[in-house]
């Protein structure tokens, strides 16, 4: 029986850690939590919260927050198809973000504000200040003030050290984390297929885990403070939350990922609305910069019809309706033939159906369109292996490793490539690196068999 290889949609509803501790079971994301805690180099101690000024138990230093960020954020950005290639849009988003971050309680953090090629509606922050904003949510907003509010909210999570707090609290629940190996981020039985398509940083799921409602309320409040300090109208935060509420009623599937990590409620919206009208009433005449936002997102909005088709295709693929996904992506690529995300998505839909020969030209074009982005290189390497082209595969995986080092899954595929070329010593070295990084499942068994000579 053919195994299900559909892993295009992330798990968007992880169960609570405490519930799983009590029941003795762990979800995929919670196991990633354990892995991050086991390898993150945390240290025990109390720290002064930069927002409240109070001492609290946090097991991670600011330097360690930044180290985790540097290790994992690049992989998440690549999993989201990299930063947009529109330099003007990149610079615009960064320009909005800089004064907002500068108004925060941690203005010296190395914030980066990244407009990403992903189609889903979301924004996220890694603990060291890397912030991702998808083109999906950029298309839903209508003013610069909304963008400033979104950035302010994400900066607030960094400023209040919410990830460090959550990781510290989880550690002291009594879970034994020593020796926990890397857990493959997969929802399928075939771990070889999962490795092929699961390209994100293996601990990114832990670092982007769901915030508590109290964290979200604090981020709303701080986000209002930061955006108004940067000169924006607080109505931007109200409009942002109203847009998300409206989308959730009209297109709930579009917001699964965002509401998983950023739980929304009517109470949060009403609280923010009251704060904007009362506590921040003095900023009611501050600019919204609607026209400026529209001007700077005009090129992206010209792609909106193609992106909408891609969003529908991702939904169809998640429902295993691959024929419909192919049709929608073909329509999208007719409108935007050089769109990197559309090209890679089409390749993925074909690959999960074992149509590797058909996937190859889409990946070749994606690499031509965006040679600096790593994901297509990795997928092209997998396709080359499936076609028996070991040298091409090796070149692709080596290029991926140069562009985006640190993905342990790449070592497994480097091993397969070297083995295909009859280079057993180099293959064994790659398999050993993969196992040391914590590889599990069928691929780990395969690597161990090769190392034992069987």
C-alpha cells in the first residue's frame, strides 16, 4: 500500500504541553520543544524582565536567545520561500519596523524585519529579533499603521521575552530532556519523503510555539505603545485585529497557522479598541499612511490573483486533491510564470505524487528565478536522486548546504549522493553526521545499516 506523502500543511493545532505530560504522550511540536531544550544550552537563573522590571525565573540568557535565533530562523525563512525579491518592498517593511523596534523595551536587539514569499496569513518573531511577515498578510492589510501594529506586536514578544519564559516554564515541569534526540518534523510514515520536503529548522516549531492568552494581551498592549511612540495612529492596531476577526469568519483555513501561534478572541479586540480610544486618544490624529502603504505594496498586489490561486492550491493539496492543486497552480503560473513560490509549490505537489520528471523543470526554473534561495536546491537534489543522477544531486545538496548550512537532513541526502557515485567513505561520513544530529526512523535505520556494511 502506498504511503501518504502529503506534508504540505503544517500541524496548526498542537495540544497543550501540560495535558500531554499528564497523559504521557507528546505531540510533534512538543517533542520539538524537548529537543530545543535539550540542545539549547540553557542556564538556570533569575533575570529582570525588561518590560515589567521584575525578577523572574528565565533559564535562557539574551545571548542564548540570539544564538537560537541565528541557528533556526534562517531555516524557517527558507521554508517560507525566502524573503521577497522586491528590494523596494523589503526596504519599505524594514523602514517601518526600525522605529517601532527602536521604541521597544529592548531597542538594542538585532531586529530584522523580513517580508516573506509564503502565502499563508501570519507573522512571527524568533527570540533574538528575527521577524517574519508573509506576503499573505501583507495583502490583507490596508495601511502602514496596520503594518506598524503588526510589527509592534511581534517586537513585543521579543521585548517581553515570551519565548524564553515559555521554554523555562516547560523545563521545570519535571520532564527529563537529557539525551532527547532530534525529532523529524513529519506527519507521514515515510521519513525519506518527510526529509525530502520537510526543510525547516528542526527546532523552529518550538521557538514559534503557541503563545498564551496573557502573552498575547501583553503583546497587544506593548504593540500599541511601540507603534504610537513610532508616530502611528493606534487605529492601525484596531484595524489589524478587525481584519483578522473578519477573515476568521470568512476564511478560517487561511488563519489556522496564525491563530495557532497567536490565539485571537473578541475580548482582545474590544480591549484594544478601548485602549486606542482612551489611553491613546492623544494619537488619534497621527497618520495611517494608507496611500503610502498602497504605493509600496503595488507590485505585490499585482500578483494577488496568482497568489490567491496558490492559496487555494495549498488548501486542495492539504486535502490530498492533487489534481485540483495542479490545475490551480498551472493557472497561477500562467499569470505569474516567474513566481518562485508558485514554481516550488508546483514541484512539491508533483513530488508527493512521485512525478519527479515533471517536477524537475519547475525546480530548474525556480533556481534560475531565485538562485540565492535554498529550498529549490534541496528539492532539486531529491529529484536528481530519484532520476539516478547522483552527481547532479550531490551538486544540488552541496549548494544547499553552502546557502543554508545546519539542516541535518541534508547530510542524509549527501550520503545517498556519494553512495550513488561509489564514494562509500564520503557516504559513511555523511551518514555519521546525520545520526549524530539525531536522525530517526527509516532513514536512520538505513544509515546505520550502511555503516555496518549490511
